[in-house]
C-alpha cells in the first residue's frame, strides 16, 4: 500500500512540472505575441543601454598622444597621469563639417577630427577606450610640416596678387616670409587690400586698403627692388568710366568716392588726380555682403562744390532705416608710385588662418600634428541623445 508521504511527494512533483510547463508556454506566447521587450520586463531584465550615434552630443574626457612615441600633446584632464580634474570636451558627433550642433548645446570645437569621431560611435556612458591608430588622413592631414627654406604660392598677402613666399624663419610664435621671384612679374592689376605689417595688436581686420589703383587693370609694374621692399608704378589706361560701381578712396587724411558715370582721371609723371562731378539730386546704390548680412546703401547727392561732394546716406539696419550725412573730397591726388614690403612677420595663430589653404594645396601645413598618426584615450562622461530629437 502506498504511504501517505509518497502520495504527497508525487503530487508535489506533478505540481512543479505543471508550473514549468505553464511558464514555458507563457514565455513562448508572450515572446511571439507581444515581443521580446515585454518578456524582458516581465522577468526583470534590464533595458538596452543607449550608445553614441551620429547626431548625438557627448561630453568626453580625452588624452591625445603621438602614436610614434606615446607622448601626450593635449588632454582635457588637469592631471593627465591620474586622469582627474579638467573639463570634458563637448562634441557634436557628425560627419558633416558644416552641420551646426542642436540648439542649446555649446561645442568647444567644430572641427573634431574624423578618426576620433569614428571611434566614439557605439560607446556607452562610462566607457573608456583607446581610439587608435588614427592615420594622418583621418587626423590633421597627410601634409609635410612647413620648414625654413620652403616656398609656396599665395594670394592672401596682397589680396588677389599671386606671390611666391619663402619661409625665412619659423618658431612656435611666428612665421617669417619673404616675397621672392619679384623680377619675374610683368604688368599686373594692383590688389585692393594688403596684409598689415604689424599684426601683434589687431582688433577688427588683418588688412588695410590700398589706393584704388586696381581700377586700371594690368596697368601696374615693379620699377625698383630692394632686399625689403618693391616700388610699384601704375600707368593709367583710361580717364573716364573708371569703375562699374561706387568705389571709395581713402588716404591718410582724405576720403573720396568714384562714381560710375561721373568721375574722371588725369595724370602726369608723378600723380593721378581723380575728380568726381555727380549730378545734384541723383541717387546711387551700393550693395554688398558683410559678415553674413546683406547691406543696401542709398547715396543721394545733396550738393557739389569745387572742393567737396555733400551726400545723404540711408541704409537698413536691424529692420530700421538709418540716415546720415557724409562729406567727400571732390578731388583726390594719388602718387603713381607706391612702396610695399617684401618681408612679413606673421603670428602663427594668424598664419594658420591666413595661409593654411594655400599651404595644403602644395602639400604643406603649419599644424604641428599634420602628418602624424595619433591615438586618443577617451572616457564617455555623458551622452545626449540628440540624434533622436524631432526636428
């Protein structure tokens, strides 16, 4: 006869088996019918951790090193050895150099190298990783570092005038250049602006305007060359219809204006004299773009005397019409000759901005990291899922 305890044990095993069968069937049903997410939540499994995608913003601590010798060239940490202190770098993860970060997210740099950007994709908050190797093509370019004695062509000193420059000295602070092959020039058109000789304390512009010799195309020639300067003489080619648009003339103590249909030029061996004779009451219009803004100026001729042209000027600024008056000299005399420098001492911070594009065309760069294979130790501090933000 079967004992009472044996019956109870058999029934207990049967009950356990039934629970297992039901749980198994339920899991299959829920997995098929409602999907894997409900199954995970029902049994307490964690949701998938978010990773960095293109379009996200991330805060990243980093240490940048030369791959060749592991030397640190930059870091966001204050204490690199212990990886403490400092401020994480804010990066907008994008492969489009012109794309701006989402509104409200400030980025310290807009030109994060491609290799570092690639290495961040797929990482999670708290992850650490060494992104390497990053070849020059995905870092700061496969260029040769510019050195003393190198030469390159540029139109960025005397704007639009192609000049061959030789590097005479190069330090961590500045680059010294000399205009060479000057004797090879035939007639050319004078530039409108030229690089300032002293760039150590500039605020608004790196360039200064030259007298408007450029209205006479291919009419200037180099007549004297010294070690430091060249003397250029302009031979006017027309006396009327000097310009197709309003052009200002600025000298040390005078300001004049060239009107498309009402300005003439006469000259002798040393001087070019420009005289404006606009009709009283006539309107002239000057349109140009400045720092992303379209500027539309109306100049009205109010009065003309032997010495001056009195004008009223109006323009639109921040949605409101601004008005004022401007007195111009009617006649301005320009020397036919002008001396410009052959030597330039340019702070390196400006040198990279001014010459980098021209240097790259000829295989050079001022960037100390150009031509280098790099590696970055990164720590993901925070991810902002801006890739999922609705536009």
